[in-house]
């Protein structure tokens, strides 16, 4: 039904997006003010970014991206970095909340972006069909780190400065600053995703 909900640890509903809507929500990003949602409109084929007020669930605005969103990452209180795909190419966009507009920052031709993680406000690691990349938004510089095989998802350990790459039946650990490969763990089965859980 297109509903987006948030629950607390006791299972109580803390957020409900307004109804009705005519899109299927996908990738999400949340801060104290807004819920940002990928919106796929099946009837029209449009791909949009919905900006929804966090407490009320009422939509503030929407932006037509024109591409499938793989990751939404907040850069600062006014800017999001969008990673996605269109026509067989990976896309990197900046979206600005105030003004409701976007800037096309980079295209990765003949490649698919599966996801991205931020190591700080300017540097991102990208999981792609072609391998692992680093992207510096301040210089708009895309750097290949490991093109030995596809990377399907990433998880960042900001405590230890390491990111983990899902390479199918392998987990690869990389140093977040240098991009150097630290270790590889082989598995019997393919991974869907990697999640970190910290214990106090």
C-alpha cells in the first residue's frame, strides 16, 4: 500500500507516512527532520525521491530523479548523495532539500551500482558489478580500488576504520583510508548482506 512505518524496540509505531500514495517505496534514509524514500511509480514508470516530514508523515516535496536509486546518504543538513542506475550506467547525484533540485555529479558507464557507504562527508565506497570504487565528492573523483570481481553490498565499521565488501561467496575487509585489502574470508554460501552489531 506504499506505507512507510517506523517502530521502536518495543514494537510500538513511531512513524506512519500519509496515505494514499501511488508509488512503491524502496531505499530509505532518515534523519531527525525527514524520511527520504525512493518512490517507484509502476503506472507511469517514474522514479522519484520523496521527502516526508518525520513526525507528521506528511510529504513535503518530491524530486524526479529519472533513475533507480541504490543508496541514499545524507551529506549535510541540506544535501543528499544519491547512487543509482539508468540505461545500463551507474549515476551519482547530489540532491538539495532547500530548492528541491539535483546536480548530476558522475556517470559510471556500462556498470551497475549496487550500493554505497560513507566513510565521512566527502568520501564514499561503492559496490558495483565491476568491482569496488572510492568516490570523493569534493573533487568528483572516482578511483577503482579492486576490480577483481563484483561487489554486491558494503558495510562500514567506523569504530575500526574498516569496510566489509560482500563479494558473493567472499567477505573482503578493506582499510577505509588507504583502500588496501586487509583480509578475505571464503564462505560456502553466497551472501545477501553484511550487518555489524556492536556490543557494549
